[in-house]
C-alpha cells in the first residue's frame, strides 16, 4: 500500500519499508519508496512527529534499520562507513556530504562532494565512507534507511586529518564530531 497523497504517516512508511526489505529487490524498492515520500518535502515536514531526540530508531531488525535523523545547524558528522546499503532521504535543510575513499596504502582521500537537498535521496553502497555537514540556517532532517542492523554492526570512524581508522563507538564519535561553524 502506498501513502495517501493527502496525509503523510510515518508508521505507514515504516511498514512499507519493512515489506520492501523482504524483497530480492530491496535496494531499489527502498530508494523508490523514499523518493516518492520526499518529492514533496514540505508535506513530510509538516506532518512528521516532532521527535525529542536527534537520532530516533523507528524500527530495526536484521534486514533493515529505519532512523529519523536530525542534524542541528552546523553539525559536522565525522567520516564513517555503514557496512550495508544506506539510503538517505532529506526533507528539511540539506546534508552536505564529502565522500572519501581509501587508496592502496590505506590512506583516506577525499573523492567528491555531494549535497543532498530537501527532496533528494542518496543511496550509498556498503563500502562507502562519508562525512556530513548540516546546513547553517535550519536543522537538517531526514529518514535514513540501512539494509541491516546498523546499531550493532562493527563499523569504522575515520580521522581524516590524521589518517587514522577507529572503531565506531560513542567515545570516538564524540571526540571527532564537531558543531563549530566552518
Ligand atoms: Fe552515514
């Protein structure tokens, strides 16, 4: 069942994504569902719940993790991987991505920059490494969908200034995260 055009319902979206995760074509289905949802970003923004926390896990099992992510103004999320397909659908503000790659010697190099504006969907492969900066005028809000159990998978943070790879844990994240204006 698809969303009724006159009323966005987050619970219905979660159900649709859970069903998509069971499909052999999950990656494409998740992207298609999210593209339909955020093509009218204002519709999502005015009807989605006002979550108290910046990161809210709406659903998670071994097949899919569905998060609502709010990045406060000028937040810089340090470079990290996901170890699974990630699909990012922004409905307010923008997520300004830097995509990184590791060269043959293991060093971390900037590959490209890519801004995901409200209304856009970005899909990243399991090996992708990105850092994210929010906008400077409004909190950036998005639905993030991962094809696996994100909260417990072993993944990495990247100290790109010093070329160091670290386990993704709270201590390393807090050390690298930055909320200062660029
Ligand atoms: Fe990410």
